[in-house]
């Protein structure tokens, strides 16, 4: 029955006929041309650059042409609208362009230092490392490549704790961290370390006084994420860094959702370790990095043993194509930071205002201290999973991709004090570089209609409309 209802709700005929005017005649060329060689895309992007320079149209972003090309390639109206940017971002075509040459001519091992194949590949790796370092005002020698933010987070927590285990056996983190940080902290607890899990306010923010009170003489590390992956809340990283420096405790931040999207300066913010992810900034999956401060030096015990690559902190042969793609993604994030920020904020405000206009909806997390590209909203009296099923034409999630297989309500929303019913009714919306106004308009309209449709199926909704306080009802047990 539910499937037939959902199928009728998702009728393609109900979709608005959206016209996406092509800003430049060459916009689609990056996808029309075969990708046998990287030179095709290089020429395509040169054509785009020429068209951009010769166009009299107002360009809202440096990637406007590519944005339209990307949207036409994914096929608005044939594939779901993608609003799950916190899970992953689509690869920017210019990043792909950078990567392709490593599958043809540049196939040398970057760690082979006895011939030109290794030298030329290593040069590309180091160029990418510099782009990644420049984004956060770090030294290139402080960037260590990993397989992603999960490995970086594990390296930070386990590496620091194990190195200083003789004198420092205490770790501080929060209850709203990413699952990999929480699990790494619990793993260290099993090794005999003490872990303090700080509570957060109903807005998702850490209380700095509680943090300082939790610091002890044997505290080796404070790990607090910069931007929450479920609700987008931005923690006061600069203040936390200053507090940790004053108390001579290392400060690690999981910046997977923050890097390239909000201003970050490791020196100004007194950050000692930072986890970074490539695929959250329109780069390739399977690649990340950890920033490790050199002065004053932070010592780590490697969690992967081997040939001693990456200054002995992360052994294993690097994948030059992924590294180069990561570097190009970082370069583009810095180059287009202002344009992307304006674009994301504008669409976020449009989406948030449109959804909060629906009766009995609420924004989760601080409205003032959050990254606008992540919007988490609870739709009371609607089961979140049912709403997702009724929105198969929109790619969304009810929380972290790492816990999406679980039917349990979000532990992040629980930490904010939300009850099970409200936590179960929450949906996360991710807005990014390629999101368009047409898509946001469609999403607002579709969700408004389908929330109303699902509520009408519930007998509880009839009580709510009649003004009955559901919480005051004493339900009979069986």
C-alpha cells in the first residue's frame, strides 16, 4: 500500500518543467567529449574560460558554466536532485581533468627518487600538498596524506594518546562528534585511558567553562569538530584553541565539513592537529590529510607501519591521481571561496525560510553559529524515513551517511535534548557549489506537499489540528 502511495506521489508528471538556460554555448562540451585522453577536458575548460571572458552576462560564480554542464549531465528530471553534500560532494569536472593525466603518462611512483618518472610525479604531489596547506595557512611539511578523515581522526586520537601515554592518559571530546572520533575515543578507553565526553547546549555548542573545568594535568588531547556533520553547528574553534594553548594541551579538530567552507587558520586559531577530507570539497574519494603542527612539535605514534612514507607518520604508497585531485579541489575552494560562500548562503536562506514556513517545523542547532550549507530540520508528526521514501526524486538523508543504515534516532539530536519522535522526524539538507535556484524551489514545493500528505494519513495529526495536546494523553497499555 505504502509503495503504491509513494509511487503516485512521485509521478514525473507532477514535476515542474524547469528550463535551465545555458550560459555558454560550450558549457556541455566537458561532458559531450570522450574522455579517452585528458587533453579533451583541458580543451573543454579552455573553451569555457574563453566563453567566460567573452560573455557579457553577469556570472554569479566562477563555476557557473560548469554548474550548468554538471546539472545537464546528471539530468535534472531524470536523476534525483542531490542535496546530500555532507555525505559527499560531486567531483568538480576541473578536478577530474587534473587527475586524468596520472592514468596515462604520469604513472610513476612518487616515492621513487632514482628516475624521472618518480621525480615528475613527486613534483605534482608536492604541488598539491602546497595547495592544501595554503588553505589553512600551514607549512607544506605539516600536511600528511591519509585515506580520508576517518583515518586522520584515528591518527590524531590514537597517535597522540599512545605517544604520551607515560604521562598523559586523559582525552576530552564531545557527545556530538563524528562516529569515527567517538569510536576512536572508546578504543583508547579500552586501552586504559580516561575519556571525558562533554555535553553540548540545546543549540549544539560547547560550554567553554565546562571544557576548561574538564582539563587536567594529565590531559593529552582535546578533540572538538569545527562544523558538525549532521546539524552544521560551528564550534568556537578560535576560543577553544586559545584555551587549550593556555592549559598546554594539544587541540585537534575534525574539519572534514569545515575545510574550504569557513575561514580556518591553524596559527591564528592555535590548532595543533586537523583532519581534512577530499570528497567533501568536490575532490576524489579515498583521500584526505591530517595537519600536524611542527612548532611547537606535536608527536604521534603512527597507526600504520611500513616504509616510513609521509615523514614516517603514514606508511604506504600514495595515489598521485587522488592527491592531485585533492590539491586541485583545495585550490578551487580557495579561489572561489567568496563566490561559493555567497551562493550557498543565499540558497540556504531560501531553503530554510521555505521549509520553516511549513507548520510545526523547527531548525536543529544554532541558527547563528552554523555553516549555512548544512540545514537540519524536524518535521513534527511525520516519520523521517517515511518522508525520505516519499522524496525519492530528492537525494537527502536523516543524518550521517556512516549511520544511515541504522533506524535509531540521531545521537547528535539526542545530545541537543530532542526526544525520539522529533529526532526521528529530522531531515538533513546539503547545499553546495552546483545547487541551483530551480532545485531549491522544487524541493520546497515537493516537501511542503508531501509533509501535508503524510500528516493527513496520521490519526495523531487530526488530534493536533483539533488542539489536543498529544503529550497529555494517557495511552492504554496491552
